[in-house]
């Protein structure tokens, strides 16, 4: 690169900094947030390779190598916990990812403006409730054997009340359905935004050619939002083992722990309640590595299959 070219690039950079200085100033808080709360805490993962002592700190604790990881893989509950985490996340990926897309396609076809907005507001509302509130509604108001709406309906039909929260066979389904109720409406936001970018002339041309609603959906709408679908799917599988502590904790009890014990709740019990910080950091690092591998593999497969990827 010639000196003249270098001077021109430096001049353009200075001009851009001056021209867009307000935009750069606006982005500084976001950058600082990620540095302070996302990147700096990464150095704390070093305690996964130590016998961490809270009084000695990171620099004073003895090194343990891969002992904590060996303890994790040799632990008697590792396989059941991994199995529960994978099964629940597969259910959530199957229904929790597809349901918002289907709902967005339905809402997008509603022509009555006031009815469409009303439906959107109703399905968005549960997202703003905490899992503590929503869990209380599900457990006490819907599934309670004495006053739950579901059991009251069953009794009117001449059936015996069902103790849903003590039935381990139903626990996973309840957790997944509760998640659908809470986040399905909010998950439609990105899809609906992507659908608004599709040119109406495409639908008009397809209609003139005799294409019905379903054919327009298959040939126009879905292909147009494939990049958005792929991006959201990749982001989701990157957090495959991170189902969420609160979502499980509010539904977990002594009767269904065998099917609802996942890595998030196990980390809380072993780390905060038992003080095994190094061991649970190793568990968390294991989850992160699995998520990174899934994200990288999924991105490669997506590029080969659809030509779209996250990066």
C-alpha cells in the first residue's frame, strides 16, 4: 500500500469520526457493558482448573488441572442430568422454536387491523410476567388438584383430579407448555418485522398467476424470511444446554426432580448451596464448550444447506 493511499485512509477515518461522532458516543456504553459484564468475567473460568478457596482467591488457590472435569464425568448423576437437559431442550427447540413462527404467519394473514393488534397484545402479555408469577398461576390456578381450573373441569366430566406436579411423566410437558405460553407471542416480533420487508408486489403477482394463500406462503413468505429463521435457530442451539434456572426451579419438587434436574438447577445446588465453586464452574464451562461446538457446526451445515449463516 502506497503512502498516498495510507494518508487517504487516515483522512477518511478522521472525517468519519468527526461526522459520526455522536453515533460513536452512543455505542460506547454498550461496548463498556460487554467488556465489564461479558468479557472480564471470562477470566473467572480459571477456577474450574483450581481447588478454589474463597479466602485465598484466584491467585492464591492451588491448581487442580482437569480434576473437576473428571469428577463431573464420573459423577453418578451426570448421565441423568445430561439426559434431562437434552430431552427438555429438544422439546423446547421443537415446539418453542416453531410455534412463534407459525403464530407469526397466522397474525400476518389477519387483515383486520384492530383485531390483529388486539391478538398481538394478548399473546405478548405473558412475556412480561416473571417465572415466579407465571409458575404460581400455572401451579395454583390451573393445575392445583383442589382449585385448579383443569381439575375442576375434569371433575365436572366425572373424572378424578390429577396431581399434575407430582406426576413425573407430565412434568417436562408442563414446563415446555408454560414456556410456550410465556414466550410464544414475544417470539413472533422478529418474524413479523421480517415479513413486513417482503414486497407486496410479489403477492399481487402470485395472486394474478392463480397462487392461493398457502402457495404464497410456501413460495414467497418463507423463502423471504429464511435468513431470519436461520439466525434465530443458530442463536438458539448455541444455548442448547442453557434452558434457564428460573423456568425449571419454580416447577421442580421432590416428586419430579428425577426428570426436571438439569445443569442449571444442579449448578445452583452444588455451587451456592454446597459451596463447590470450582466444580460448578467446570460444569458451566462444559455447557459453554458444547454450545460453542453446536453453534459452529450448525453454522457450517446451514451455509452448505441454505447459503445463510450467522457469520
